C-alpha cells in the first residue's frame, strides 16, 4: 500500500489526555482516534492490526471445534430479566427504549441471547457438546473511561459459549479453550499469566483470567515466587499460620482519641503497631448490615465477604447509615457493644489477637486491651482479608509476590446458572429432562491490541511482533523527486508485493527525517531505505529494533527479506 494513499495522520506531540504508552503511541501513529469519551475509531493501520489479532483468535477457536456466528447488539430486556441481570448488572449496562417504549440493552455480553437460541433449537443430548463464538462490538457504560483502548465504553470482544450435558464435558471444553487462549496470547507475543479469578456479574464458578504483565495494569496478580501458582489478588486465599500471644489479658480501658480517623492515626496516637489494633467496617450485604473486623494491618476483601454470604451485592455502608446503626461514624467503630441484629464477622487473624485496641462506637474514643471472647463475640470467623506480599503461597510452595496485569481474556465455568433461569433443557440418554451446563469464554480483542503495545515499544514508537504488524516491510524512498530513487522504490514495491510480502511504501514528498521518525513511530518490523545508492541498485535494510544496517543489492533483496521475516 502506498502511504500517500492511506489515512495515517501522525504527529509528534503526546496527547494531553493520554496517560499510558499504548494510548499515546496508537494516537500519535495514526492507528486510532477518539470519537467520544471511551469510544474510538480504528483508522486503517489500527484496523489492519485488529484484523490480524482477530485472525489468530479465529484460527485457534476453530481448532477447538467452535462455530463462529453473530448475535445482535440490541438485546430485549425480557431476556435479561429472565436471569435477573437486568437489575443486578448495574449502571454499566447501556439501556434504551424504542419508539414503542420497549426496553433494550446494548450488549455488554451475550449469555442471555445465546441461551435463548440454544434452548429453542437443541432438545437432545445427542446435539451436545456445542460451542459457538462471535467477534463483535460490546458496550459498557464505564463510569470513568481511561487508558485509551484498555477501558472504553465501546470495545471489540470475542465471546464464546459452550453447552453440555455433563460437568465432565464442560471440563473438557474449558481445558481446550484455556489451552487455545494460551496459544493465542503466545502468538500475539505477550508475556502473560493465567490466574484464578472471580466471576463477578457473570455468575458461575471456576474461572481464570489471562493477565498481561504490565505496570499500567489495573489488576494485581498474587503469584508464588517458587511455583506456577497465580491468582487475582481478590481470589487468593490466605493460609497464614497465626500464633496466639502468650501475654496475659489486661483490663479493658476506655481512652479518648480525638480526631484520630485512620488505623495509622490511632496506632501512632496510642503508640502501638498496626497489628495491635482492630479495624471495623460496616457493610451492606444485600439488605442486611454486617460489621466486618480485621487486624489493623489487614484490608477487608469484599469479594471474600460476598462469597461468605453468597450475596448478590456488597458495599460499604454510608457514614450516616453507620452512625444510625452503631452510634459512631468511621474511625470509631468496634465490635464491643454492637446492637442486636447486626452480624459480626471477622478475619481469621482476629481470633489470635490479645490486648488490642478497637473503636468504642463513640466518636473520638477507643478501647485498649480488648480481647475476643471476654469483651466481644464474633459470629463467624473466615478468611476475609486480602493476601499480602510475603504471605505463604496458597499452594504451600514459596512466598507471595505481587505484579500488575492487564486482563485480556477470561474463561468461566457457568454451570447451570443461566440454563436454569431460562429453561434451557434437553432429554438425556434416559429420555428424561435435564438442565444444560454452560461455559463462557471472552477475549478483549481491542484490549489485546493495546496490551501488545504496552509490552512492545521503545522511546521512538511501537515495535510490533512480525505476525501482528500492520505491514511486514516499510519501504522508504528518501527523495521521490529523484528519478533513480523513485524508479527503484516502485520496482521493489511491486516485486515484494507480488511475492506476497505486505509492504507500506512511503512515497510521500516529505523530508527524510520525517519519514524515518514516522517509520519508527509506526513500528513495522523491517525497513528498506532507497537512498543515495539507488542508481547502483543498492538499498539499506534495518530491523526496527536493531542498530545495524545492511546494504543489499536489489537482486538479492527478495530472498534476504523472506529469510529475515
């Protein structure tokens, strides 16, 4: 393709609203343009890379036996109401009404639609297992779109759904697609980890996220320094071996702690370490109030709290709600003297504390030397805290370390969650009605494109892996006004193209410096420069990341390029 005929609007300046490298470079190199907050157009170069990622996804998904299809972006509310997700999915679900005031959602995901199709078309176990997938635009009304393609309100996703007559069948398909995802991300040149994850609003259990390691990632991965264990920090269980102090219990003492709001404030004011204090937070768990107690140096994991109560929603109570229930606001809550009707749950570490401080449920006051069993009672002990760096790995091998990651894929064992609610059943081999079992599998295609840039760039621009790059070769004619350069460049352009090599031919009437800068910015793997030795048929060849330049005669160029690629 001739560069003069393509829409590639490059510029030097870093966009003011672009916080991370992928956003900056994709905009500067003319791959994407923002149309609205969190909504982007893919320009020709961006579309070419996107298509290559999609082709890899299709090839690997087809290898698993999955069928490609396309479902509508507009989904009737009735389907979402069948599963209860019309209300439970939250404000991220984009909703609209047609002229007849019928409610619709713009597809954030397609479990309801595909389940409605399969329940109407599949009636016998003989037609299962079945896996279908699509690559389609999805919509989520993000509260704060940011980081370019990493957190948008409109994005391109590959979503797949499998249907089964048994959990063994689901397990087999899950593993096949898990392996396919690993191959997809390897082919995209990514350094990633598959980690244990939470299913969130998707329902189901047994899920893994595929995380691309990156400092700009919004998720934290907890991994073992001595094994292949890895989990989203929200899901990593704590297996710490707590030891109870042998110190004698001291008398309970009420002390004034004016204007001390945080655990750090209180610890410094009372002159003791954080672990000698108790932190108490009031949560709304569905429609009930729950006081959650942890050690002062630990943080409440709301996902574990949600799973403990098998709740639909968990959120912190407001300060007004907290005062009304406990008589004190944030910073002065504690487990002593909590009103009846409020459940008190605590992290396992609390059971092993002795003579700790805690809020007195009176603003500006704390207790010293509080002891569970004597001064307060916990209804339930459970693993309710976030794992910390240095904690034992949950698999018993090594210690936990943290890394940041960008989620690019997620696989779920949904079980019968959707099938039960939507009446998706089959006749089994005994002729009896049986609810189907499902799996759901997603890849953020446009997110993957951004993740590749985050891992493959330098100070001059992007460095695309060869199989993902928009073109394989960038052919630069230094001076199109000189006939020898123009003729040789055009000759090479045609010969390389006829040999099946993807070539971007910079035939623009621009200065050499502009062409070199744009070439580095765009990041095509190989660059051929036609310059001052064109009359001799000599050109310069350079790898995007290499400092060395090789001069080749046009007669040997084609074979050398094939070898280099």
